[in-house]
C-alpha cells in the first residue's frame, strides 16, 4: 500500500514538472513598453484625473491630482494598465485614470514580461 501511495505522489510530481513550464500564471500581459531594456528608467510623469482604489496589492491607489511616475506600460494581451509609483508605493493602475504631463523617455522598447523556457 505504501508503494502505491509513493507511486501516486511521484506521478503527480512528474505531471506538474512537465506541465508547469507551459503555464504563465500571474502575468497581467505578455509584453510591456519600457524606456530601457531593464524597465528601470522613467517613461513619463502623469497626473491622476480621478480617484482610483486598488483591488489588490499589485495595484496602486491614488486620488485625483496625485502625481505618478510611470516605469512601464502593458501591451499585447492587456493595454489598459500602466505601472508606476507614488512616493515608495509601486503598482499597476488604469491608464484612463491619468493624464500624461511630462515624457522622459524619447525612445521606448517593447519587452517580454515572461521568461522563455
């Protein structure tokens, strides 16, 4: 009986090991637009045109009039979210809730958001 249980566990681990690399869970989009290849440079500064309440810890909450510094913009599967910071808080937010005030990056790059296996 113990051998059968061990066999089931090993079989399950094997299935997970084979299938897991093909799932990209947790990604909001397949590409992002950045100011550099590492997405470390600022793209722009925006001002909130309405309040936004974050739905989870990946998102940024802000009030109308807040200044947000943008580091990347999602593209590909999702194009409605940008990522940026207010003070020490970083997160995604809807691009239609802000207005771009200042553009920092004159050249922008499209970068994959996932690792290749």
